[in-house]
């Protein structure tokens, strides 16, 4: 079996977890043949150990997970990953008798299950779909973090002004409520808009709604 050290977390990697060494080798060779980075693990615990702590939340890619394995099962691994807030989409590999279990796994968040024996292209299609979902989710997460950082850059007064601007209050009403001059409110509002990197109230509203 090929030894696999997980690449840096910012790279999209397909993590294959299966107790069957032949399956690990064949799937790894398949992904290598289409230039998809991958890492293999003989059991669920080895994956969790390799990415213990906060590292698991920083992973990018997807997981191909056997539903039946000695020790920690695929279902139990899914529960652990959910508790650890692992962001990777899961594709389950199942045997004929495991379909009801796989359906239950999908109800708990798995994006797909493939029944053995499966066609290589069927698996590749599922993996490409999972990687696309992961990339989209990452983009949203990065955008959300950026918005949070912009909000953190505001002073207390600028935040107070922003809250009232978003609520639809006019500058003169905000000035009266905060016991400040209208000119002071205009300055705070301009500074707030600059820090939030928006040019209009509509743009600010869209930005904040995106982060909800």
C-alpha cells in the first residue's frame, strides 16, 4: 500500500478511508491517473489521529469512506467528524446489504453513497461534485470571515452608526439619538463605509445579509 502523508490543508485532497488495502491502492491509483491529490487511511481512527485538534476544520477536499470497518465504523466516523465540525463532504462506499445504513448516513449529511461494485467514472463524478461543493463552501466561509474582520475594524461609535443606518434611520435622527451633531454622524458614517469597503447603503445591506 502506498504511504500517504496528507498534503498542506489548503490543497483539495480526497481522503480515502477503508480497511481493505486493495481498495485503498486501486482508488489511489485511479485518482493519481486523473491528477487528483489523495491520501489513504486503513481505518477511521488513523484519519482522525492524522488531523487531530483544530487541523481537521482546516482541511479541504472530500472523504471517501467505507461504511463497514473493524473498530470505528463509517457511521461512527461520520458522527465524530460532525462533532469536530469537519468541513469535508463525505461519499460512502457500501455493500449491497448496507443501503438502509447509507440512506441514514445521507440523512445525517453525507452527500452520496456508492454501492459496490461501482464504475470508476461513477466514483469520479461523485468526487468532482464533492470537491465543487467543498470549494463553494470554502469561498463562502472566507467571505464570511472577511466581513467579520471588516466589522471588527469599526470603532464602537461607527458600529452604533452602522446599526442605525442599516435600520433605515436618517443622519439627523441618529445624531439626535446619540446626542451628537449631524456633521459628526456624517464623518462616522463615511469612515464606517470606507472600512466596510462599500459605496452605498444598498451595497452595505447586501454585504451584511450575505453574512447572515
